C-alpha cells in the first residue's frame, strides 16, 4: 500500500528498537526499498531535513532521525557536545556514529530498508557525521550528499587509508557561509578527494543554506545515483 506520508516515531516501539526518535516516509509496494538517511545539523531536529525530500524520487524510503543530544541553550539537537572555540574532531563523533550504526541496523526490520542500497544525506553537522561514519565504515552506504558541511579535524590517519575509494559524494558549499568557513570547506573537499572519493564539489553564492541552483544540482546528482 502506498503511503508516502510522513510518520513520526516518538517513544513508541519503533523508536525504542531504532534507538532514536525519527520521521519516516515509506514508499509504495513491497520492499526491500532503496533508502536515504537524512541527518540534520546542529540546532535542528528530525523534521527539518524534509525540505530536501523533493530532490528524491517517490520510490525511495526516507528516514530522518533526531540527534542524540539536546542542543546548547536548549535549542534543537546536536550530534556531539558543543566545544566553544574549536572545531570538532573525528573522535568527537564516536557516540553519534555508534548510535547511527544501531539505527541503521534496525531499518530492515522496521521499514524493509535495503541496506545494500543505502545513501546518506547530511546538512552541516549532519554532513560531518555522515562523512565521519563512512570514513570509519565505507561499506555503510553507497554514497552521500554533504550539504554545507565539513570533514571533522584530526582525520589524517583515516584519509591516508583511502576509505572512500570510488564512493560518490556530492558536496555543496556556500561561498558566503557565515558558519562553515570557505577555507574549511575547501580543505575538507581536498581531504575527501585524497580519501579516494568520486567527489562532485560545487560552491554557490549563498550563505549557510542550499540555493535554487544547489537544489537543482542535488536533484541531478541523485538521479544519476538512483536511475537503476
């Protein structure tokens, strides 16, 4: 039966099994379904990533979890504790990566997800988490879209192992981003290429957001990844 409506799981059996509050959009028909896991940024929640859902076809299973920590100043949620005055390192995301592993492992039973056709899409801090997770476990997903994000620091040892070899990655950067410095985004892109990824990197004349051209480019990238 076709649903294609958003269903939130808060303090129910599905949330307990997956380990995280989440919102899901299930496609029509029987699974297993190709799946996109959508990871929000700092101060966000499980509802904010749906602005990007229109870039994906209806046959995809879409799942958006809530981050593991209450945000600073009690605003939204975050994937790692905020440390004033420094950028996070790879190890700062260890707890979030473990939670993500548990969450993903529950998706086949809960929603008939096909983990052999799993992709990640993250915004800002969510993009940093997605990149970190795949640096540790490149087999976790077939590729990812990193939207106005960055690769956490202290990544050199992982990059040297070239864990992202031939993995397709879309990276959108705001040239006027007031939160993620352009230099950090460019350095991240360089490291991602050094890690072996098939990187599609673009800069847009915008701030910490995705503009219309970025949305169009994201849609095209998804269509190329998912056309089979």
